[in-house]
């Protein structure tokens, strides 16, 4: 009887393995399809980033090259280019490439400053600027990137675009300042959390998509649709990041796992857990105070999350924002670029880093 059952067992294991491998491959396949559409344009962005990060001041030139070569997903410039193409623009034009590079420079500047605030040692699997060269150099390099980005944006002579860039930069700074007031607090509300998230992450996504539409001379309705698409996508993106902080490892993330809780930050999975199980507050405060997150602590926290279905609830919320983002695209003509934008929400949620 056992012999008769064995092929079925083997087949089941094979199917389970195949399902797991397929799930891991899908985000990579999606990424190749999405970014493959604009491969040449993204190469132009890399070249422009290299050019913009170059300076006749040796230390700036060195730090700029170090930051640029650290890589990254380049989601934000890709969004600007895809949004421009999706509304009928010419995504390879000089002004589109310049503004796409501006968005990546702004994003990089925020990461440099964030790493200083968080005392982070690793970013994208490399030593952070602050850990390697000190906080003074990191602060000044972040400032230099901000100013260089705005200098490049000024060449467009567009008050509308400058207004968007100024607003989103202010929002990101406000988000960081508001978050500082919540460090170490385990009883922040969901409204407080989403306010910080929207300012720190979603406004930049929205700006990328809106500027891409503006550069393509989109109608007001389409500009608004692209801005809202970016906002919803940015929220979904950050929620996915929050989940990865608990479900992925340091090697996959390219930075320390569980970094948020160790830095005293409450993310939505933890907020949901506290709502369902207030007794966990003491454990969370201990983790934040001691700055230690052992395997035993992680397993205990994950078990509590599983028992209260916390992670799946957050994933459902992320999926709802992703679905809303896709609905924002309904106003656009159906092209391969619109299809790529439609695929990005699933990509950002299913990614492993």
C-alpha cells in the first residue's frame, strides 16, 4: 500500500516545489517584462545620473559615484517614463530622461538622510555613506543631491513641475519629522501611520507619475489619474516593505531585517497586532529599548502575528491599494505601456526585496 501511495506523495511534493519556485520567479519575470519595455530609456537615465553626480570637487565626485553604483530598483524614474509613454508622450526625449533622473536623485538624497537618522549601516547590500564616510559627509552629500536635482529641474522652466517637486520634498521632510516624534511609541494609530507613509513614500511616487503625464501634455483628468495612481501605488509599495521587514531576511532585503522595530518604528503589522493583542506592547518596548531581535524573539512575534492573522490582513490592505491604482489607469488608452503600469502594483507587492 505504501508503495502504491509513494508516486502520489512524490507528485504532490514536486507540485509544491514547482508552486514555490513559480511564486519566486513571477516577480522577476514581471520585472523583466516591465523594465524591458524601457531598457534603452533606463540606460539613458543611468548615464544622466552619472553625469549629474559628477563634480570637479573630488570628494563629491567620489561619493556620487559610490551612491550611483550602489544600484537600486530605479522604480521611480521608470514610473515617470512609463507614465509619459502611457499618455502618448515620447519617453526617450531629453527632458523626460532629465526629470526621471531628478526623481532618482531626490530619492537617493532621502535615503542618504534617512540612513543618518536611523544609524543604518547597510543599504542595498552595501555599507551606507554615513557608516563608511561619517555623518558630516553624508549630510552634505544628501544636500548636494537635493540641490543638483532642483538645478536640473529648473532647466525645464516649468513652474508647475517645480511646484510639484517643492511640495513633495517638503512632504517627505515633514513625514520624517513627524516620524521622529513617534519613535519608541507602541500605541500610534493607523491614521498617524498612514500620514507618515503618505508623506515619506507616496508623494514621491505620485510626483513621478504626474510629472511624466505633464511632460506628455496630458489633459487635466489624465494628470490627476496618474497622480492618484502613483499615490495608491506608493502606499501599496510601503505596505509591502513593511511585510518584507518581517517575512524576508537581510540578504534578500539588502539591509538589516526587522530594521523598523529595532529603530523604534511601528509599522502596520505591529499596529494591527497591538490592536488585537495589547499584551504584546511590553515585548515590543523591550525590543526597541534593548535593540535586540533574536531568532527566538522573531519566532515568538511571528507566531503571535500568525495567530491573529496580522500579516495577511496587511497584505489584503496592500492589495486593495494596488487594485485602486489599477483602476486609476482606466482613463488611459490601452497600450503596452499602460499594461506595464497595470502590472507594477502586483510586482511591488510580490517582490522579495
